[in-house]
């Protein structure tokens, strides 16, 4: 039997039908076998498969939706929207600062999906960290199904994204490419996609962070 992203997404959708207030939500889990995960990874486009292949062995086997995970997921999504506002308002004339803020927004969006389907936040911090390429690979292997050539081209620049905030010992930062994609619409599309998958309510426009 051939497994792929469609099958995994179907199982995750079944999981999302469990009400948030169900006390047994943590017990009704989606189990992703190594075979399913490998099949999903093989469908990832381009450079993302390079991130996904080494991390398949570290994919959590048991994924279950819980009230706590749902709350934390919603908080990450809303924080991502708040940090995005400063980018949308074009507050970052320095490319390094823009890329650092971009990494924050992308991480918030992708971790919102991962936490929503049951990934442990501490596990994500240990195994994904600030690497947007890894976060995107894990998210797509578990049903996010977000494929953007622009974001795929940007992930190596943002992995890890803290290099744009913390200079090296000699005080320098990596050279920023002049061929960066148009970041505001890229992030807007990512946030909208995550919102559609998770079902979180869109926040009212508030104070921008950054």
C-alpha cells in the first residue's frame, strides 16, 4: 500500500474533528509510521527534501492533539501576525534586521502548525531550533502542504536565522543576497495558509513587534 501526504493529511483531519474540550483528546492520537514519514518526505520539493531526509529518524512517532497544544499553537500564530506587522509597515531598512524578523515570523507560523498537531515545544526547541528549513520540512511532512518556491529559496538564508541578529566574533554578519524574494507578501501568504490549516481566528490588528 502506498502512503503519501494525502493519506497523512486525511488522518490529521480526522484528529482535528475532536473537540477542544474533549478530555480524551490526548489519548486519540495519530501514529505516523516510519514508512509513512519516508513516503511524505519523498514528496517534498527541491531543496526541502535535503532538510527532511536527515530529520526523518527524529520525527516524533506519536502525534496527538491536546487542549494545551491548541492554546500554545494559537498563541504562536497570533505572535507571528504581530511580528509580521512591522515587516508589512516596512520598518526594516537594514536587510539583516529584516531577515531576522522574517525568521521570527516564519518560525512562529510553522511552529503553530506543529504544536497544533501535537509536537512538543521542548522537542521542537531541541531538534528544530532556529532552522526554518527544518521547521518547514517537518510541517510539510505532517500535513501543512505549503509549497512556495520563494520560501524554499529563502530557507537556507534563514537556517538558522539568528545569524542576522548576532554578529560573528569580528563583528560581521553574513552577506545578504541582493536576489531576495519580496518578503512581505511571502510571509502574508504563509500566515494565511497556516491560519487556514489550523483554523485559528484572525487577530485584530494590534501593536507591531520589532
